[in-house]
C-alpha cells in the first residue's frame, strides 16, 4: 500500500477521540421550540383577589358598666381588676363618658374613617335605634357591634345579653335574635363579658333558624309578575369575637385591666408589654417594672421609634402566624378583606395567647385553629426583650441612641436560607408575610425585593403564594419610586406576576404603573435583560386591553420599541416586536402611528434575523399590522406591501415562523377576500391550460427537463430568507382577466393582482409543506378560497365569449343552483358533477397524472387537492361559501413566549446543572461513546488486510432499502424504504420499530442521517421533493411515539431528469450545517441553529448533484459529485459566484460517491458507476491514484476511519477492497444451509467507527457483515 495514500487513514486513528470531544459537540434542534409544543400555560384561576372588598364604616360601642354596682351573678375578688380602657371607673363621676371616649380613640387607631356611636348603659330601645340607624347608613358595608357587659349579668342560655331600663333599677334582657335583625349583615360582633362563648353558639342557631324562616316565607308566597323576590339576608356573613368560653369567667387579676380582651384587641402593644413583664420566665432583662412599660418612647405609626418598631414587628409576626396557620380562603377573608377586621384578628391572636395564660379561651366565628404556641411568638418575646433592654438607658439619657431590632434582618436571612433549598414540594416559607412587611422600608427594601424576586422565580406556584399573602398592593405602590436601583428588581417581579396573572394589567393602567415600564424600556443604560422584561410587561398591559393600548400609545411605546429593534439581544428584539404587534392589534390609532414611524419597514429587517423566535415575532407584528379595519387606498397599498414581504419568508426553515406567516397571510386574505377569490379562479384556469399544453408537448428530450407550472406549483420565492423578493411567474396576462379594486394603483412596480397571486402561491406551497401543523393551517385557507372560487367562477364562464373579466364572488342565493346540466367548461364539469363522470380532483387538472412521468414525477399538489376536498365541494356546493373570518387560523406563539417568564430564569437549566439526572445520563452516554470509539480502533487497524464477509445479521425489510445507516454508538441500523424507516437491532437480530416519514404520495426517501448521535439522537430524513423531516423518539413504538422536531423545504424547484438523484444531504454535526442539493443547479447550506438558509452555491453543472462531502472541521472545503461525472470543489469562504475553485473531470459516468478523508492530508476519494475509484490531492487537478473495481457499480461506500471500501454490483455481489485495490472479500451468497444469492445492492453503509458493513438489496433483504471474530 502506498504510504502517501495510507497515511490519512493511519493519522485518523490517532485523532483526539476521547470523551471531551462529545462535550464540545453541538447539540442541534434542541431549543425550547423543538422540545415543547407551541402552547401557552394552562390558565389557573387566581384566588388571591378579593371577590368583594369591604369596609367597616360604622361602629356601635355599647358599654353596660353600671359603675359602682356589681352584677348579682358574679362574685368579684378583692382586690380585683378594675381598669376599663385603661381608666379607673371609680376615679371620677364622669368615668363612664371617659371610658367611652377612650374606647372610641382605641378603635380609631385601627379605622379612623369609620362612624362611631357610643351607647353608655343603654336600654333595649336605644340599642335598637342605634343598630338600625348604623345599618341603614352603612348599606352593604360592615357594621361593628362592641359589647362590654362587665356591669350586667352573664349572657343567658336562651341567647340573651343584658342592658338596663331607663331608671337603671332593672336588668333587661336583649335577645341576640333581635340584635341580628337590627344589625343585619355584614357585621362583626365583639363580646367582652363572662360566658361570652355561649353567644357564639346561640348566634349560629338563630342564624339557621332565621334563614329557614325566610326560605319558608319565600316558598309560601307567590310574588307578582315582575316584582323582585325579597333578598335573604346572609346572616352567615357575620364575624364574632368572644372574650372567653361558654362557662368561663373573665380574669380578675388586679394587675390586669378588667377589659383584658378589649385591651388585647385595641391596644395590643401596651398589654403585650405589661403581660410580658408580669411573666417571670424567659426574660433576659430584670428590673423592668410596669411603670417603665408605660413610658416606652415613640409613636405607634412611626417605625423609627421603639414603640413604632414594636408595632411593626407585631404586625409582621401575627400576619405570619395567620398565613401559616389558616386556610388560604379564610386568611383572605379575615386578614385582607377589611382593614379593621384584619387588625382585630391580628390582635385576637395575641388575646388568645395572653388570656389562655389566665384560663380563658377566646372564641371566634369563624373558628380559628389554636395559635398561642406558634414558634413565631418566641421571636416576638425576643424582640420585646431587645427593646426593653434599652428602655432604662433611653429614659435616663435623652441623647441615647435607639438601636433597632435585628428581627427583620434575621427573618430575611431565614427566608434566604429557605430559598437555597426551596421547591414546590416543600412547605411554603414562613417568612413570606414578613418580606411583604419590609417592602416599604427603605432599610430592608432592596434586599427584600431581591429575595422576593428569587422566590417568584421558583415558578407560578410561588407567584400565586406571594399574591395570596398580599404582595400586590405593595409592589404596585413601589412603582411610584424613582430609585434607579429598584428598577431591575421591580421589572423582574412584575414580569413574574404578569406571566401568571395577566389581569393585573388593569391595576397597572389605573395607577399609571405602565409609565414606570415605559421609562425602563427607554433607558439606554438599563441592561438588555431588564429592557426585555419591561417590553414583556408592556406587551401584557396592552394584550387585548383597549385602555392599556391607549395608555401605552400615549407613552410613545411604538417609537421606543422601534428605536431598539437593532439591539444585540435576541430576546429583546423578540419582545419589542411582540409588544408592537399587541399595541396595534385591532387598534387603528396605534397602527397609523406605526405607519407614520415606518414601523412595518423597520420590522422587515427582523424577517432575516438569526433567531427564529425574532423572525416569528416580526411576522406576528406585521400580521396584526395589516388587520386594520379602516380601509383606504393608502391602507391597501401598505397591507399589500407587507403581504409581499411576508410571502418572502414563506419558505423559512423554522415551522415556528411559517405558522406565523400563515396566520399573517390569512389576515391579508380576509381583507381582500373577493380579490383573492378572483385570482384563484384565474389560477385554476391557467393550470388547466398548462396541463393541456403539457399533454400535447409530451416528453422533453435531453438530460434536463425544466418543469413549468404544468407539473407542480412553482414556489414564488427564490430567495426566501435573504430578504429580497423575486417572482418566477409572469403576471402580465392577469390584467385582462382579473377585475381589480384599484386598477390604477401600483405597489413598488408590482400590480395588485400579482400580489394576490404571489400570496396565493405561497399559501399553496405552505399547504403542501412537510410540516403537518403548518400545512393543515394553510389548507384551511386554501380549501376555503378554492371552494369560493369554484362556486363564483361558474356564472362567469357563461360570458367567456364576450371576454368579460372575472367578477367578485356572487352569493349562491342569487344564482342558479349548482346541479342539473353542467356548464360548457369541461373543468367544472369534471369537478362539480358527482358520479362516474368525475375524472380529476378539485385542483389544477394537470395534477391528475396525465402529464408525462418524466416531466411530472412529483405532483405535490395532488395531496392537497384530493378527492376528500372534492367531496367537500359536492357537499357544500348548494350552500353559502364559508366566510374566511370563520375559518381564521391562530397560533399560541405569543402565549408560548410568555411562558418563558413564568419559568425559573435564575436557576441553571437541567442540562447545565451538573447534579441533574439529565446531566448524569449525558455523562453516561459520553463515556459509552468513548468506549465504542476506543474498542473500534483495533478493528480499524486490521481492516486493510482482513476479510469482511462474516454475515452477523440478515433479515427481510418491509420495503426495498433505499438508504441505510448505522447508529454510531447504539446497536441499531436504520433502513429507509420509499415511505418509512425500519430500525433493526443488528446485534440482537430483532426488529425495533418502523415509522412512517409522512412524505407526500409519489415521493420517496433519498437521504437519511442521525443528528446528535453522541447524545439523544434525532433522525434526519430527506425526500426527493426537496423536503426534510427531523424525528425524535423514533424508536418508540406506537403511532404517537415519534415526534416531529422540525420540517422544512430544503430545496425548491427540483428539476426532474430521466435518472434522478432526488435530494442529496450532508449533515455536519460539528458546525450544525446541513448541505442540500440533488436535482438542482445549486448546493444550499442551512444553519440548524438559525434554521435559515445561509448560502446558495451554484454548481455550474448541467446535471444533478449525486453526492456531497465536506470538511466539517475546517468548514471551508465542499465537494460535489455530479451526474455528468465531474467532481466539483468549492471554497465556502468565497462569494457564491467565485467559490467553485476546481472541477475534476476524469470520470465519464455518474458519480456515486465522493469522500473527503479526515485529517490534515484531506485526500479526496470519488467513484463512478463505471467502477473507477479515484484518489485526489485537492492541490492538483489530476488524480493521484485510480482503482478499477467492477463495471456497473450501484452503490459504493468508504469507511471514515479504516482502510476499506465496498461496492455493490448489479450482478448480485458486493466487493470489499482496501485503498490499494486489493480485493479483501467478495460477497455473493447469504450464509446458512440454504444460502441464496444476494440481490443487487441498492445501498451500502459502513459503521462510523466499527468495521461493519450494512447492505440493502433490491430483494428487500438487509445484511450486516463483519470481520472474522478474533479467536483467543
């Protein structure tokens, strides 16, 4: 063997082929758009908003003290508790009035705007008058009834409390039933008396009794017609707080106030300090007296003071206890619905703790679970201790500085620790309500917002929790802040909130919160990440919300977005376009503002963006741009111009973009429905004429047959992703046949009718595309237009002799029924008359198969325009054609894009997380891959002198094998026949799965490869109509097993020949580039990351391309073998017109294989079906070695790493050779007792690493051959 030729193979064996190579390899088609369905998140009903907010607007303070006279049923201790509202009732003659005034002041601390009425030692009539008056004035709002019964007997078992007669000589019972009647609902009752719990139980009984009576009264009476039924007062909508149980007495400890329960409810900090000092255990600071407690400095509403800070901490702790203890719905009702009710229930938690220490159990309705032993009370005790420790110093020295409590800092730290391990499966963090409390504190705000953002980032469940705790009004108020350091945090938080609950848009607009995000978006110093979130927030504000659109438009959102469309951040460009699309969606004012700013022209640039999401967003924005309802000449010109640009991206490589193109073009079709119908009528006539012409012409001689519109619907776009639009069709003849709405108008030199025809052809092309979802969407529009065109064309053909132009679609109600004698035109006779006379589908007639097989190998339109569609027409022919607005197509691209913000953004993705299961699986795969490569090296070294004829697997395939491929690292081989791919486990000898490729009828698979074989493999399939499909889960059994990852038209305008190459593909895993050619004069290069065409290289040949090879490492050299025997070399770094650097012409026949050896030498190997194999040095135009193997080669394959090649002969044998031309093996028979002769080889493939040869033959058998097993 010549050392010059052997060296590349030897060098390859010493390449760095270790595990690190796999980690560095690109993983293609693995973005979210490939792994997820393009759907929005499921909308979960949000319960955090109060269904109805209430206010306690009236308060009745009823005090029954009878100062100086003890009630007869209570024996008081001596001394006993005396203070009422912190006043000794025996200290003055007007003590009762002072107590009432003090109680009112204590309540006013919690609700200063309520209407207060005192009733001191009242009678029944006074109570009735008071309650009725307050209810009348309160209307539907809440009324509070505070009852102090320290001077009257205990409540009775019959449900009565006590008041006085006018002369104060008797105690008069007042029925709670009557009290319910006067108070109505909603109401809240506070009972500060012994045995108060009995009232709660009887109150419930009375409520049920009352409801039963009202229902009976309603059922028994028949209201007059039209008169409203009387409303049943919901007495259940009443809240009660009782000082003690049904059989308990109030504490009489002289160190405590007599109204201990009222003190807890209205002056919680003062009573908490006193009670804490009275406890002898747990205190860190001794010598604190009750007198000192009354001198705690500060104001309750000033957080900078000791008293204010204690009140702030107390609020945070009681809120936290309630949120962590109560059911969410009950928490919302009691702690978020009504300011006064929330305050009373916070303080009630303290009352339970204090009064339980004196053998009293406060009760409530609704009932609360016990909270007096909650761990957060320990934090409260510590906060009291820290404050009291400073108290003596502060009182002695006026200049002493007050040191704030570390409570909030410590709680935020605890929250931060929870976040380090937090997940949905764990209990919610206890400190969440505390985070809410510190949001409005300048000291803790920045850290609190940061932690809150991290919590919200955990997912929608975390957002819902934060909203349920009451975070919304706080973050809404913070939008009034001008602090720049808060902007990134607030924008992030609001993006999270709106991604879960879009209804917040109304609150933002109402409070002018949208201006905050407009300023963030317009801030050039703000990072692109945060401007992206601001654009998302604005898009959510204007989404289907007219007031939001109007507010954003006034804030110059359109100009702000347009100015940043060239930003380097793809995510920002995407959301700017989406925001624009939502701003002017169904909003003419914004649309015309965009016209003035030339918004549509600026969006055109994004149609060529590297990011498919950005391109889809631009199409989305242009689609809503042309949905304006105000029609005018200017609007029509603009819309048709946008339509032409949208048509130019109809062949985009991403189905994400093409779906949006269909939706956008459907808007255009809706606006110009009658014009499109006319164009379709003309198109159908033209197709009929072309078919007749093709039938007369017959076969075109020569190596190439140029296919006109007679054989397939020609795409209108030749440079679909390059931004420029050119039409392959001439529309000069349309002016005489199609009536125009504005005959004198022009659009950049293009007639209106040509625009309609261009858009129509793009829609047809999309309906015939390889991606089923895109095709189904386009078919809805195409089928509806064809139906309308068929129905509208019939009467116009009667006027053909008078050369009348096509009219707008007429209503069938104004024409003769479509039955009876068919019209003169044969086309419509064939397609509208049911029965045996029908010969062709509802389509252009040439698609029915009359054209010569050479000129029409792929009638792509036949699938779209099938008998099913014909049947649809017969079914609906006598009905009104469907309106296109009723068949509008939509996507969830915008909603899917919104999902991004609902998912964790700060956390590492599962692929990036080294501790995730997916990372461990990938690590295992890469170790396996390395072992496969290492184990194969010995085989590769011996391949050049070993036989390769041991048949280790043989089986009969479902169809004749067309392409066969080994998986590099797994034990299966993929075998493609005409319509599908069968997977065989050649090591175990079993069939694994079979999948259908879903290609069009009369097309076949001509190319196949594995994408990402080193990781989770995808299967690439190319068919001879130029389409490519990429499948995931191809080994999963069942119809729903495989998933279509991507599909696109790799090559348009395939030019059929007598002998066809079909679609030829070469996949570069290292670069993610897909090279496509075949029956065309170009080699097209697709970038899988961008999903767009990056280069069209003219081959310069007058024949098809039969084989491709490329230098995937250097990414510059490209080799193409052609049907005329030439081998053409291209340098991809040069301009397309200059990149063909060499043409090798020593072959005289069809080139079956070109191969580029890896390594520094880069030798080229080519073979023709004449059996000559030539080795080339790319520096020279003459081959450096030639091997003449056998005549009539049907398939040839060269091993990538070993010194071996194989060729198949039509004479039913396979020859295996080394590169010196030595025959290593000749395979003629299958192994076994009845070893039969092998069929003519239809395809061959070497394993990428192992020395294994797979062969498929025309008798449908597939075999795998190996070198002899090495005996130990």
